[in-house]
C-alpha cells in the first residue's frame, strides 16, 4: 500500500517545484503600469489602423507611452464596466456617440472642465458635462457601384427596403454600432412600425450579404458582388485613396426637400472615472482636438474634423450644405436599447 | 546510500481533495452557462426561437453534414489508395496528407477567400475563358465554408481509416476473394463495413471540430451557433441571449462527443485477433498510377501546397515592406508565453487527476477524470462568456489579466492533454515502483529513475499538444486578451478580416511552421485533437 503514499509525496514535490516555475513566469511580464506616470492605456472600439497613427504621433511628441487595446465598441464598454475601479484603462475611444453616452450613464467617464477643449469642439459634438468629446464626424451613407446603378435610383435610406433591391445590397450586422445608431435615428423620425418594416425589408434584401466590417462592404460593392451598401462615408474615400479607379461613389441619402436628412455620428473620447493618470490622459485629449490632431483625422482617415478651423478633405460632400437628421447625438444613448429591441425583433443577424 | 523507506501517515484524501477542487473549478464555466441560460427571461427564449435559432441550427447542421460527406469521400478514398495500392511517391503522400492539420481554419479560410473571391486568381482565370462577365460563386457561402472545412479536417478521417485498413485482418479479404467476390465487391461489402466504427469515429471528430469552429465561419461570414455566440457577446450589452445560444451549442457538441466516444468503444472491440501480416499493396497500372498521382497531388495542393506557397510569398513581400518588426516579435513572445504557461498549468492540473484515476480508480476519482473532459464541449466563445461572467463576480481582480486567458486555455484544452497523460501513467505498473523500492531506491530515486522516464514521453506529448492548441486558439483569445497582449492568432484574424492578406501572412506562416513538426511527432501518440 505504500506506493500510493510514496507517490503522493513525489507528486507534491513535482507540484511545488512546478508551481515555483509558474510563479516566476507569471511574475515576469506584469507591467508595472501603476508605477510609471507617463504611460496611458486606451480602450478603443475603432479599427486599429484608424487610431494608432494618431496615438503614435502623440507618443512621439510627448514621450507618453500609449498602449492600445483595439476591439469592438460594445465589447470595450462591457469590459470597462466589468473591470470597475480596477480597470487599467485611462481613456475610452469609440466610433459612436451612443456607446459613449452609455458609458457616461454607467458612470465610467469623468466630466471634464477644460475651456480650450470646449472652444475646439462645438457643443453639439460633446456630452453635456464634457465627459466625452467628439473627435471626428461621419455620415452613414450609401455606397454604390457606378457601373451597376445611377444615383437617381435611390433617394432615401428607407428605399433600400424596397423589393427591387433584393440580393443587391450589403449591410452591417446587428452588432454594428453604426447600424444601431442609424436605426435609433430612423425610429425617432419615423416611429416603430415604419422602422420595423424597413428592417424587415433590409434583412430580406441583404440575404447573406451581412458584414462585420464596413471595409468589407465597400470591397464587395467595388467588386460588384452587390450594387449598394450602407457604410460610414470615410471607408469609401479611404478605399478610393488606395484604389483610385474603383467604380464606387457615395450617395448622401435623404437630402430631398422634406427628407429626414443624413444620419451623423461621431467618434469620440472620454477619460475613465478610475484613471490614475488624469493629467496625461487630458494631454492626449487636448492633442486629439488640437488643429494638428484634427488635421490627421481629416487627412489620414477622411473623416470630418470637428474643429471649426480645420478643413475636411475637399473630395467629401461639404458638411455645411448637407441636410442632417434632427436627432441630437446625446440622445443616442437612451435610444439605443429600444432600437436594439427592434433590430432583434426583425431578426437581423 | 541510506534510503529509509519510512512511509509517512499521509492524509489519504488530500490529493483527492485537490482533484475535486480542480474539477469543480473546471466545470464551473459549463455550470454557469447552463445556469444563465435556464434562468433567462422566457421572452428572450421565445424571441430567439422565432428569429434566430431555427436558422442557426439549420446552418450548423447543414455545415456539419456537408463537411462530413466531403471528408468521408476524401479521407476514405485516400486511405484506401495509400494502404492498398502501390504507386510512385506513395510513402511521401502517406504522411504529407496529414499536413493540412497544421493549417488553422482561419488561415485556410482567408487564403480561400482570396483565391476564390471576386477578382481573385481563380475568377480571373475563369474570366479569360468565359469572358469578362463570368462570375464564380462567392466563397462567402455555404459551399465555400464546406470546402474550406473539408480540406482542413479530412486528415482526421484519413488517419483513422488508414489505420483501420492497415490493421484489418487480411484473411477476411482473402476468404471473400476465394469465395468469388470481386475486388470492388470485397471493398464495399467486406472491408468498409468492417471499418465502419473507425470511419464514424473520424467523422464524429470532424463534426465536433466543425461545430465549435469560429475562425472559418467568421471570416467567410457563415452563420453558425458558435459565430452567433461570438457576435452576441461582442455586439450586446446583455449577455443573456449569448448564454442561451451557448447552451444550445453545448448540447449539440455534447451529442457529437458522446457519439464519438461510443463509436470509439465499438471500434475497440470489433476485432479480437491482430492481423497476421501486412496487407499486400497492388501495383497500379500506368493509367492507375497517373490517376492516383493526380488525385493525391490535387488534394494535397488544395489543402496544403498552394496555401503554404501563398503564405510564403505573402510573407516575403510583407517582410520586404517591413511588417516583421519589433511589434511582430512581441506577438510571437505573447503567443509563446501564454501557450507555454497554459500547457504547464494544464500538465500540473492533469497530473493528480490522471494519477488518481489510474492508481486509485475509485468512483469519485474516475468521475473527476470524466468531469475534466467538460472543456471539450465548451467552444471558445462559450468558455470566454462564462469566464467573463464568473471572473467579474468571483475574482474581479483578475478581470482583463492574462490569468483569465490561461484559465480559458486550460479548461478548453486539458481534455486533449489528459488523453495522452492518462495512458502514460496507466502503462507504468505499480510493480515496477515497488520493485525499485524493495531494491533500495528511495522515493526520489524511484521517481527519477523509474517513473518519470516511463511517463515522460506521454507528458511531453500532452504538453506539446496543449501548447499548440493554445497558440492556435482564436475566439477566447479575442475576447479575453489583456491590453497589449495580441497573439499571432489574433493578428492573423484581425488583419485577414480587413483583407490585409499580406500583413496576416507572417503570423500565419509562423503558426503553420511551428505546428508541422509537432504534428508529425504526435502522430504516433494521440493526434485526435491536433
């Protein structure tokens, strides 16, 4: 019978030595984040290549190291909430005012009193208490293949639900914050029934052409897999910048007399409630809203800079003459849940 | 040497206690998902039933059936070819046909998305024949996913069937032939029915793999339960719907796991005597040689050759444009660090479980071992969902750290490791240890000179297996990775899903290169989960 006990002993010895190894390995890579003042952690819902160049130039300019976690917008908000006071994040960047507003309601962002930031970004692109600040604007537009349809074929986003577009459109999936924000606006303007009808038509027309990324929708339209897609405008212009001859163009929807107006949203930033590096975090926000930072949003990303003195790319539809849907960005937070309920009822993927 | 063989009155149950605790922790994620799903609002259940569930169940089942049919065709025919016919290069193809296992599904999916996609090389070639308006069906479809998954998983069926062909008693064939059955008749009426258990075991494995795959379905945008769970987790604030779909997925996976085990039991008993001699390989006729060579090369090229060449070509141009920089080596380090940590922890955890089950096969200890297999039915996104919820309630301090990711790997991949640790320990008879003790060796000396050398190979195999699987793991890593802790797999997926194929290539190539020797090493052991 002693072989059992003998083995217990032996196994304990192995276990303890291996545990020591594991303990050493675990101790190694833990970054002493709290000890260094000049190091920021940014949670971002934007695609890495749309935000990293800006953070890199901030880092080069100030010497403050910026670590980036790039993932889905909803996912990073969920993560921030779950981590609570222990979060390593100092800043939250998302693609969508609704998610920022939700983070504010959950108490994840801290209000900011900063006159220079207020001066740089017009009030309609900020939270009421400045707990999030818009960085760049984007319109939810229709991208179409110029060899397949003419711009006169379509006037409003809601036309996309018509049966004539069956198997001809590409849409983002139900988890997309642009879609959720867009539906929030349509629901406010047209009411539940009309919105639901729209969603059902959209679902039927898109079929399997449901995408996780806007860049894929633009690609599908450019290659003629579908005739139309709904995306944020800058994905189209970024694509055109790399593939100048691509047969795609932007159609700004709902511009007709009495129309709803185009759906606008912003990418924005907020400093987390539990940051331990509030000063450095603030410097990053100041950099991103400065003329230098805003110019990068305009030049690199083809977004609309929000700073009044920075001009957008001349290829873009001029912001001033665009008719815009009358739903304030700060309302997008509270509109989110009911809009998602409609999306789910319609059974979008 | 003075070794006193005093035996301490050790706590007899302390190790069992450890085992029970460990198993309890391993099963927690499964229990949690079940709990969340069953306590969910009935309205959410009914909404999902009316909108999503029928489509997802249909898609998942259709994909599983399609891939099963494809792998059956490829796996069985190739196994027959290499084990019953002789043609030039047969020895090379015999092992080369295993190589597709080294390519993760997300890598093969993105390569085929390029090859067969609009404007890709295949469509361009087609347009030269059919004119500029010729279009091929998109790979982002049922057919595309089925093709990719079939090419990636047919080696499972191939390997099991080949082993069955080689182990089959040739007397059956000879008797059938002596009684006047044709060769074809013997194959279809005698041999294949005899090998049914092995083939079905391979198919169940394929189906389990398909059902829990995230990489290919996400890149080719085919809606299955696993993909839907991931989308729910990343796109919703409320995890309830995700947990409901997770529970369904667990049930589906469980069905196939039980089926695989059952058929494996069957195949164990089906032949009582070993083969008498190796089956003869019939030489092919010149025409047969040509056909066999074309077929094998075709399958090999589609499933491994062309993808590997493309990866090399893309990697070279990515390296030329400076994509392999300090950051890239950071990702390599992250992958290596996380995977080796997970594999080490899993071996540590598996040791007492396997030990108790083989040395003290009490009901409790055997139950513990079985329960440790729970991770098999927890596809990546489901495990991640459960761990996110559990950690935020029980150990919020760990949230967003590498520890959670390591736990996820351990829960998910320990079963694969146990499959080679358990037999390794079982093969060491206690008599050897007792003999060593009675001949004067002490505890430590016996362990060092007798037990460890005997179990070493099995444990190394287990470690390598779990290391590789952790390195290839995608969905849980995407959901649980800490800040600045992207792994190679995550980079491949992120770049590929934005169609930056060249940027994804170096990471993908590195994964494939690291996996190949290990697959060949493990072939003699347990390749089932590779």
